[in-house]
C-alpha cells in the first residue's frame, strides 16, 4: 500500500515539473525573452593594468614645450651677397718688354661683377682699361710727334675672400684674360721699307726684316690671351659699401709680342 502511494506521489511530482518547464518555454510571440539573472551577467572588460597611456603627462610644475611649426621657423640670414659689383680708378706700372716702350703711371679704369657661391668663394669678371703712353725716347726712335696707345682687357677669375673682422677683409684672384692693345702714331716720318728695331717688333709692324712699304705700320692692333693674378684689401663702411685697394699683374702673349701691365686701383664695391 505504501509502495503504491510513493509511486503515485513520484509520478505526480514529475508531471508537475514537466508541465512547469513547458509553460516557461512557451512564451507569447510578441513578448520579449526574460533577461538573464544578474548572477549570469559577465562584467565589462577592464583595460589591462599593464597598458600605458597614449601620451605621458608632464611632471607636476613643468610646462609642456611648445612645438614651433616648420613654416614658422625663421631662416638664418645669409652673411654674403649673391652678386657684388665694383668700379675703380688707378694707375699702371708696366713690366717686361712693355716697360721698355711705355711710360709708368698711365691711367686705369675698371668695372667688374662677381657671382658668389658663399662667403668665401666666387667668380669675378672684369673689364680693364689702361692707358699706355709711349716714352719720349721711343717717339724719337720712331720717329713720331705723338701717339695714342691703350689696352683693353677682359678677365675671368675665381676669387677667394678672406674676412678678417666685421670691417676689414682681403681677397686674392687669378685666372685667364684676353688683352687687346690698340695704338696709333701721329706725325711719323719713318720711311717705309726701313729695317726693324725692337720697338717696331713690339708695335707689331714688322712681319719680316723690314717695315711694310704700306703706311699701315703707324697703327697697331695686337690681341693676345694670357693670365692675371692679384690681391686686394677691403674696408666696409657703415652704409655697407666697401672701399678696396687692388694690385694686379697681367700678362698676354701673341707669338714673340708680349704685353705686361701692373694696374693699381682704388674703388668701391657693393
């Protein structure tokens, strides 16, 4: 009797449990599912403790350094000019064979321009005019009563500037040159066909052993390539213009005919 009662009680409990489970699973179509119990919820992911912040904060009491954009940075001013110009006047001291026929002290005028690569190096081109008056003894030998004789030169020289301080400096230059000497004798009474002498050879009139029979020998046009080198000192004025003094030695040669001058000039460059 008791066994049958226990079996019936067990069957009743199982039926009740199965019915409750089926009722819980059969929810209405529009009704949301029940939320999980709080115990089943997982905590939000926490950042790893070892993760470092993206940017380090400056220590207390220190101001962060302000970064200056590249566009706002000022370029350092150049301590030289891209182009410099110069003009000068002076006198000529002859040398070599030229000294035997030309008086010292003929006038000189120069003009030039330089393209500077930096504070120390540049390339300079100059035009130089030099008056080469013949000696009185040469005019008597010619013989002639007067003359005009000038040199026109173009030089192209690397230039090395040597700054000493803010006011004084120096420079040296050297390079090739082109020299054209043009002259004319007036009142000449030389007989065409006369024998040559050292002056007529230097003048360019003698092509052989005698002066040409034509009268062209009274005019001289001699062109030659050669070299030159020189040095100068500079003094910068408050306005920025520099006063300079310069000495050069120039030599040109065409065959056996040479032209040698040593101009000394004083001028300004800017």
